C-alpha cells in the first residue's frame, strides 16, 4: 500500500490534490478533491487556508509559509491524519469486517452455514445433512460460545463465520463451524478468521488451540497441518443415531480427529 498526500498552493489559487493512491489490488476508488479560490498575492502569502476533507480540517500553506519548520510540521501532521482517516474509510467500504453474532441477520447466517454443511457432508451421507435444524439451535450455539461473522462491507453480505470457545480444556481454546461462502473462496479469508481467533485466544491467556476434523477429510487435515495443527491421537466417535444416515462404506471414516496447535509458536 502506498499513499502520498500532496498539498500545493499557487500564488493566486489554492488546490489540494490526493495523488498516487494505491489500495490493495488497485481498488476503483476516486479520492481527489479540489478547492480553489482567487486571492491577492498578499493574501496568499499571509493567510493559512482551511479545507474540509472527510470531516477533518486541514491547513494549507503557501510556499513561503511551508518554509517555516513549525508550520510545515503542523501541516504534515494534518495531512497524515487525514490520509489515515481516508484509508480507514476505504477499507471499511471495500473490505471485510468481523461482527458479532447479534449484529448480523440470523436467518442469512443460518442459511449460509446449513448450505455449506450440506455440501461438505454430501460425499458420505445418504441424504442432505444440515448443521442446524432450526434457528433456535443456532441461537443456542451462539449463547454457549462466541460466533464471529465475516461481512463483505461493500455488498453487505455474509462471507463466512467461525465459532470459538475459550477454556475448552483448562486454559485451552477451541474453534469450529468455519464456513466461507463459495463466492469468497480463494481469498484466504479462512486464514484470516483462524489467525483472528488464535490471536484473541493468546490474548486471553490460552496456550493451545484445538479443532475437530472429520477423519476422511484428508485435504482439510492437511490444510490444518500446514497451519501448525497436529493430531493428538484422540478420535471421537459419532452419535449412533447420526451414523444411520451415513453410507455404509463411510461409517468407519467419519469419526472426529482431534488436532492441536501450540499457540506460543505463533509469537
């Protein structure tokens, strides 16, 4: 990311240009503002003008005033602050935000999770399997843990989510229910959610993170292994009632494999 904020004032006109704006992958954002007014030479030399950029007052200096160190430093501070504000607003508009469960549309999150869950289990279940039968079940899960939701700010669309538990086992943490909408895959958003929950867990004093992965999901196990997670050797059998909807040839491979990562390695 490179941003140059250039303030120029001519003898007879004032102009403010925001140039060389490069945000991430060249986002199509126009961020050029101009303000001009005609002044006499004397006024241009003596007066410090003030313009409003994104709600913040900036001081514009004449070339003569810019040669004064104290004024130049003051103006540089103002331009840097305004640039920071602009970047924050652009990121807010064109990037992603992590929101709490209570701040999003519950029905849309319910649909997203169940659609992804059904596709993920379709290879070994006899019929469509969804994670939550009713919205109340999702509500219950949110009360017993913490669900973070990734929101596309520009489209105002849920891009994914992750569920996390603290004190999963003593001072340990656990995450699950990691879902990314198909439209947003390939953007490493899952990595960002995992990094977020790991950082938050460390901040809360947790030293290890646990996850449960279906035994036959070899690609997923490999993915987590590359991120520092190792199998603990513990397998958790599935509920006998749930196994009834699993294809016979898959019944021995749908147990959960427990994996663990030492979060102190990330420091």
